């Protein structure tokens, strides 16, 4: 039996009403990407949520902690959502994306991550 990893990653990619909420278009963008990742077999299941102005990605997969493909998926999801935030002129678009490029792991690049 394969081990299942639970990954939760969050980032502030653009606030709606300052730091108070996440615009529905950012959540829709992230949700579309998570659904595609499920269809493509990268993750087993996933959900998109929000807390304050953070977009939250929570998913299960069999790839283990710190998997490069899973972390790259999250990074690219946050980049796509940041582009939506910029188009909508939201507050602090991309402010949690501190790195210029993905380096194999999302840790230290700005987003918060927890895995088990």
C-alpha cells in the first residue's frame, strides 16, 4: 500500500479589500488548476480555500514530502493567481512570492507549507 502525503500550502497572491479576503476569481483560477492536477494524476484529491487574503491549497498525493513536482505545481498555481490579481489591480499582488523562480522546493520562496 502506498503512503499518502497531505500537503497544505498557502500564499498571499493578492488581497481583496486589503488583507480581508480573496477575490473569487483567484479561487476559481486555483481550483481549475487543482482539478487538472487530479485529472492528470499528480494529486489524488485537493481543495482550494482561503483565510483572510491567503489562497490555500490542500491536497493528497503519493509522492512524499518535499516532492519537486507537487511544489512546482503549487508555485505555478500561485503565479497564475498572481496574474489574475494583477489584472484585477488587487492589493499586494504576488506579495508572498519572494523568489524570482522556482528552485525545486517551495520552502523559503515565500508561501507557507506543511506536509505529513
